[in-house]
């Protein structure tokens, strides 16, 4: 496996409570923290995610994109010449949020092009995208993920936030040098 294909989650991320004002009354201990599997289930099943990037002039840009979670990695698709792709080329900082508001999953980190993938990885990603989006008429081939410029990006999280009941289970996971 090449460096460009390395899975971002080689270890269980550090789990804790996010910094939230005490007036909310959220538990300060680990009771009710969500497991990482709760996050991955939503990423695997949610049809759309919203990506937020930064334009060169500093203004935010938000749009829905298709995303899949494969081999412990979140992948999104946006064309390299789209506004989002051009933003990522200048500044890889990104936030990605599942579409569902009640079950919150927010990835903050960096996006990097996931181009020139191995055949095995390209097959798994194409199958996951086809399973999720084939009913919409999108049937990617592994070949498109094996070449440069496919519009596929891998999200390397620094921090992930999630909750299903904000007053009981808000959870933060940090990766490497995450906040």
C-alpha cells in the first residue's frame, strides 16, 4: 500500500468530551460517550455529506457531495475544477458534516487527492459508491480512481465531533495532532 492509500485510522482515536460551557450540564465523565462505530455507521449509511472549504479570499464555501467510508477512510467526490476542488488545491482545510441534523458527525481536517489508487482499493471504493449512488445513475468504474484527476479526495481528520443527544452524549475524537 502506498502512502497515498494509507488508512487514516491506524489506531483508535483518542475519545473525550468536547469543550462545552458548563451551563449545558453535560456530563464531565466518560458516561454516555459514543463509540467510534456509531460514527462509522452514519458515514457508511448517510447518502450525502456537506463539505465546507475556504475560498482564496477567505469566504466559506459549503456544498453537498457524495461520500463513502471505506477501509477506515472517508472519501468525498468533487471535481478538481469545481469551486470546492479549486479551494482544496489552495487550502486543504475542510469540514465535512453528515446531512442528518439529529445524528451529528463533523469531520475537521485536511483533504488530499486520492488519485492513482491501487486496483484493489479502487475496486472497493467504486463498489461502495455504486452501492450508495447507483440508484441515482452514477456507476463509477475502478479505472477512474486509478488515474490522476478523478475528483476523489481522502479526508484526514484532526478532530471528529458526534452526538445524537447533545445534552448526554457529545463526543470528540482526536487524531495525531488534533485539537
